[in-house]
């Protein structure tokens, strides 16, 4: 009885009892969720347009962040370092298209997946040679990201919102809105969606594979840089950052590999739910540290009932 | 039995395929020396049974073969006086030669209008010109205008075929390679589609090379025809002449010299005589 009470009653009583703390937890979850969503978006875009599961998305985050910090260390002003980093990400996209994707076109999906593992290992080695293996600090202040915090006192309690988190959320929302407008309104965006639907037909109307691939990998690079800045500001920049890419896996399972909307909703849902679970169930009942596995369990449960994920593209089949 | 005389004395060829050989996966020989020409402003039919090599011929021209690990190992393909077998589909579409694939291949999750607009990918002449051509496509296919916001995957087979042709038109082609437009469509719709092809040919000056199994319809709309069997051209001639040819009647139109025969006789006759055993 006591046990059931601690699962089904007490957590909710706690939430109602301290609404200011609940708000704080929800906010923290939302911020983490925004990052998961961003990384998942990078996966989704590449998967949609080339059916490649891009294992290298995580290392691209690290690589982008390291490049940015690296430029700054060499004395480049922070605001100039950002476009320079974008240029590097563009060159990386071109290089990947030329050296990896183009020669492997028409090979089975598994071979392309292995190739992205190759890219990952290469970027780790290459990155360490250039930037060294030690941890770095993200140049948050130099990028004019505010570091203070807003404090509220709702319900007579206390909620603190860090300004850099708020900046991250606003930035991510702008990035996602921009991306959606691009995909739905522009010629290139339309071509990306067309390629995702029917590869052969896209070729037949003259859509150039290499152009689209470079574009998509570059967009993934831009997303990686945004994620790298935000995450780096919270946790420092190191190769350990790569593991956050694994956090995108349950997001993809939950949201579906092909759905932009799924990546966003899935990311936010996982961010919030894992935080809530950790605080209200994990710490009191399981001794904490549930955030490392909660998302995967959640995704598995979803997969049992909806194998294509919550927002997986409906396969249109006419009878 | 073969007439090699040019279609008409004046029409210059827009496309000529000279003795091409196509090999898939480095081992499977599919085309064994195919030659054909399409005159500027003509409609030419490429006929033959399943697996004869019609689709492969069209894909060799549009160079979609490469994506299926096929390659042209011999012969040349000349489009508007230039050899094109080394060009990518993208470059070929830019030059005005586009394929409408068998089975329509619309972008299922895109709206009809987005499907059509995606056909304008290679164009550089600005949004206004593209808009004008979209209206033109809607004139030829009024039904598409009604359904322009629907997801293409949920539209009917006829509408999808129209979308596929309309999408090709959006690239401002000089020539369309049309693969089995009649596939899976009701006879009435087939007629409708071919009427539009004829109109496009007459009004927009688009040349057509159409691969068809429906010999009857194809020979009524085309001016010239080639018959393909096991990767070789076995017969060609003016559409009129082909329609009256006894062998074509027997093999492809289902009527023999002495009227309809029983199926048993036809089989027997076929076993006795084919062009290529």
C-alpha cells in the first residue's frame, strides 16, 4: 500500500504542493527537449532526403563547437568565427558528398550507414589532431549570449530561468521555423521533400542529387553548430558531447525517422518526461540517474504499439 | 519487310539512337544493338511485349540507367546534334529531354501543385515564367487544377498520370520520353491521355517517344513505330503500314489475316513463327 502510494499518489501530491518547483522542472525539461529536437532534426533531414541514417550527426555537433572555439582561440573575433565555422561546415558537406556519398550511391543502406560510422571515426581523429583532446569552454559571453537569470515568484514560490537557456529556446524556435518555411516554400525545400518521396522520379525530373545532398548535409551542419553552442554553453565543449547524439535515438523512435514534426514533438516530450520522471519517481524510488535510460524505455514502449513512431509518415497505399 | 526510309523527307531528327548496347550489373546484356530516330515534332512509338527492352531503351536515353547499375556500353545517343550518353539526367533535362517513368512515380506526400512545381527544378527563368507554365499545364489538365491541393498519393491513377506528364511539361521540354502511359488505366482514360499527348505535340511542338504495350492505341496516335523484341528492333515503319502488317496484326493487335482465331491456333502459329526464336 505504501509502495503504490509512493508511485501513484505522492508524486502528484508533490507537484500540486510545490507548483513553483514543478514549473522549474518543466522548464529544465523543455530546454533539454529543445536540444534533443534539434539533433533529431538533423537526423530526420538527412534520412528523408537520402535514406541514410547519419551516425555522424553527434560528432558533427562536437566538431562544429570545437571549430568555433578553435577559431576564437586563434584570435578571430567571435562574431566572425561563426560565419567561418559555417564555411567549414559547408566544406565538410561538400567533402562528404564527393568522397563518401557519390561513390557509394546505389549501394545498400547498410553500407551507407557504415560509411557514416567511418565519417564519425575520422572526425574524432581529425578533430583531436587539430584541436587537441582537452575540454574547452564555449565562448558564450563573446557571442553576446546573456548569462544572467530571470527570477519569478509565482504561487509565492521561486522559479529561476537562465537567460542563456531562454536564448537557446528562442534561437531553436527561430531555426526550426526558418527550416519549415524553407522546406515548404522554397524550390530547394520542395526538391528535398520530393527526393524523400521518390528517388527515381526526382532524378527523372532533373533534380540534382549532389546539389541536394550538399545542401542537406550543410543544413545538418548548421543545426550541429547551433546545438553545439547551446550545449557547450551548459556543459563545456569536449568529445564527450557526442553522446548527446544518442539521446536523439529515442526521439527518432518516438517521433518517426521521417517526420520533422515528430522530431520536434518527440524531442520536447522526451526532454520534459525524463525530467519529470527523474525528479518525482526516479530520485525517491530508484536512487536517481534515470535520465540515462528513461527515454529508451519510453521509446521501446511506443514502438510496441506504433512501429512507425508517433509521427512516422503514413505509407500511402492505394487499393 | 523492314523500311529504313526516313519518316518524312524534311523533318530533321531531334533524337537518334545508334546501335546501343546496354548491360546491367556488368553482366546482363539487355539491349543488343538498338537504333531509332525521332523526328523533330514527331510522335514515335516503341512497341513490344513485357521485358522486350522498351523501358531500358528510354532509360538509356534519359540516363536514368546509371541509378540502376546499367550502362550503355556501345553505340551513341544523339540529341539535337550532340552526343548525350555521358550527361546526367539533370543536364539532359536542362537541354530539353525528360522522361515520364512507367508507373507514374508521383511524389506521394506532395500536393499535386508541388509535384508540378518540382518539375521546374532545372529552370532559371524566374517565378513568373514558371507560374505561367503552371497555368498552361492546368489548361491542358483542368482536372489537376481542381485537385491541386490534394496529396498526390491519394489521387486516382489517371490523375497521377496527368500529374506525371504535367510535371515533365514544367521543365519546358523539347522532347518527352513517355513510358507506358496507358498502364493500369481504363480505356476511356487512355484515350483521354493520348488525346492530350497529341495536342501537346501539335500545339507546343513537343516531340514524343512513347513506349507502349497497347499497340493498338499507340499506332493510332504515333506517326512512326518501332517494334522491339528481346533487345533488338525487329520491325519499323510508318504507323499506318505497321497497322496493316500481317505479323503485327497477329502478334500485337490480336487479329489474324482471316479474322479472329481461337486462342489455341494463335499459340500454335506463334510457336511456328516468331521473328526471333
